[in-house]
DNA sequence: GTCTATAACTCGATAGAC
DNA sequence: GTCTATCGAGTTATAGAC
């Protein structure tokens, strides 16, 4: 990174902070690392963002804002079940392929303070998983899909979308593949996951 | 925790260290927190384990030792594919249901130092995923299952087993369930995941 | 806005009494 | 083995010059 003249100081700080926080987490990150990466002085960080905590919050909120709204929109969308599955897996993967480190970053901070988090990101409305669950139950009653617990089906879908990004380094180690190959695999999953699910539940 | 008289000091330290490290990660944990939780003095931690890093290593190795060997054994086992799937999902879930915070803990430390980790845990042999992959290819050739990329199939299985534990707090938030209900769901997954996979790939 | 210098504080680690 | 007290390194945060 270091000294991109086409960016404002504030932008460079944000870019570097994102990089360092995502890499090391809130506790592991040093203001010095961020300053160095941005090619500026430590004091400037405080000039722009007052404290490490405040800076972190900005980064975290942006990360959460990138991950959640799309998900929520799709879950709420008025679409046939199979279309919704395809749309969800495709759109979610599209986002995280471009931001492969976001899921672990966000997940970790949620785990460190579940309650503070839930209010910050969701306000008072929980993520509308029940909408999708109801839709699944309806299809079961119509016998267009085999009986399956909606909770598990949703969890399966989420799992297959998110996990590879959480376990990226371990997957790369055990499969012996580089970043480009990993990315290719994830591109394939955009359609593969929905195919896999539908093959399992379709009657 | 604090002062369980039936445990030796060393055992209390280990129990508290595990709790704190798992909760906050290596960087976020404080020796003071561990000492407080164990009901002893900071200096004693150093008396028993010399340094924070050494203490962490003990905890981490134990965690990894609890997670990986079983997995490796099952992957290497000489079993028909469907039996192996059932066995893997069942046995893996059995372990993590009793240690729901291990997966995130281990995953995080892997992400922070992928190479150091790989040597520590696997030595020079990678996790034998290719064995399972070959077995899948064989079944495809025999036409007992439909054609599917072995890499994706393995990833799907892993995802559905591991993810719920990584995302536990988020899942509990969005489904509005407590620890007991979560545990019940995970018990169901012991058989549900294999059923789900087999329904998708069986011819 | 940006820098240097330094204050204020946190935390891992050690010394030394009991 | 266990404690109190303290050191010293490393970090966040601020003061003040330019």
C-alpha cells in the first residue's frame, strides 16, 4: 500500500485500517501498523478518528453493511423457493468472493460481543430467516419438495456459502491450491450449491 | 470458575486459560484475566508455564489434538462411501457438540499463522482429503452416484458440519434459540447431514 | 493537516519475601 | 508453591511546533 497519492489521507487510513484490522482483529492490530501501512504518522490517526476503538467501529460497520443488507433483501424477496435459493447463493458468493476475509472478521467480532452486535447491525429486527422457513414449509405441504426441517435446510445453505471463506487458509493448505484456484472453486459454487440443495430436496 | 478446591493449581490454570483464550483469542487474552478466573496470582502463571506464549501453545495443541485426529482417521478408514459420510458427520459432530467453541478458536489461529500451524498439527502430511476425493470419483465411475466435483462435495460436507459452530451466536440470535435448543439441533445434524448429502448424490 | 516528542497507561515478566 | 511489589517494553493518546 503506502502512499497512494490519488487518495485522500482519510481514505488511505480507512483502507489501511481495514487491511490491518481484518488481518489481526481488533486486539491484535496496532495503530502503528495502520499508520505505517497508510504511510502517515500515528498522531494523524487520532486526529481523524480520535481513538482506536472509534476507528475500528467505522471499519466494522462498513464490513457488516457490505455483508448483511443483500442477504436480508433476498430472504425477504417475493420469489419462488428454488429461484430464491439460486439467487441467494449466487449473490452472496458474488459479494464474498470480492471480500473473502469479511466473513471471518465479522463473525469474530460478533462472537466477542453478541449483544452489542445484534443491536448495531440488526437494530430491533432479527434477520428474516423465518420468511424463508415458512416458504419451505409451504412447499413441503404442497409436496413439491420432500419433508425436511426448514431450520436445517437454511443452515445447510448458509454453511455451504460461508464456510469456505472462513476456512480459506485451511482449505488451501489441505487441497494445496493457490488464491486463483480457490477463487475459481468459489465461482463454481455460485451455481453448484443451489444445484446440490435442489437435487437433495426436489421430489 | 474461581477456586475449585478439588483441582490442582495447574489444572485450574489450564481450565481458566482455555476459557479465556477461547473467548478472546491469543492477542485479546490477558494473563490477569486468566489468573483472576483461576483464583490465583499472575506470578503463578509464569511459575507454571513461563510465558503467555507457552501457556497458549499448551491450550492450542490440546484443542487441535481433540479436533483433528478423529477426522484424519475417518478420512483414511476403509469404508464404503456412504458409511464413511455417515461416520464422519456423526463422529465429528459428537466431538464439537461437547466442545462447541473449539472450531472457531482453532480456525482463527490457523488464519493468523497458516504455515506455522500446518507444520505443528499435520507435520509433513497434509490432511488426507484426497483419499475421500478418490473414493468419490470411483463411485461416479461406477455410476452409483451422480457426477459431482469431489472437491465441492467434500467442502459441502465439511461446511455443514463445522459452520453452525463457527456461527453459533449469530445463529442463536437469528433463530432466537438458547444453548439447549441449539444443542438439540446439532444432535439432529448427526444424521441429517449425511441424509441430506446422500439424497443429493445417490442415483 | 501533519509532524515530533512525550505523557499516560497496559501488560507480560521478574525479584524477593514468606 | 504462592504472594506482593515493581520493572520495563510496548501501546494508545495527547501536547505543541510547524
